[in-house]
């Protein structure tokens, strides 16, 4: 899933695209859930999404959008 997510992030335009992608794969979350997760990542000392495959790519996308 991580590799698929990492590849898909390049096609996302909005956070809703990310939510819809994840929902189509059985994940139940909202744009707010992603935003809160990205905010928590941003507060860490490690740069957002560094070395975390698809999850990291998704967090970088959410922080930047």
C-alpha cells in the first residue's frame, strides 16, 4: 500500500483527493484527520514525512496544500 500511495500522491490536487483515494481502499478518515496528522508530524523534530514511504509523501502533500 505504501508504494501505491507514494505513486498516487503525485496526482492529488487537493486533500479531498487523498481522502477519496484512501476511502476507496477501505480507510475511513476525513480531511481534518489528515490535517491533524500532518500538523502533528510538523511539530516533530524530524522533517515531515522523511523516510516514511507513502505515508511520508502523503504528509508532505497535506502540509504543502
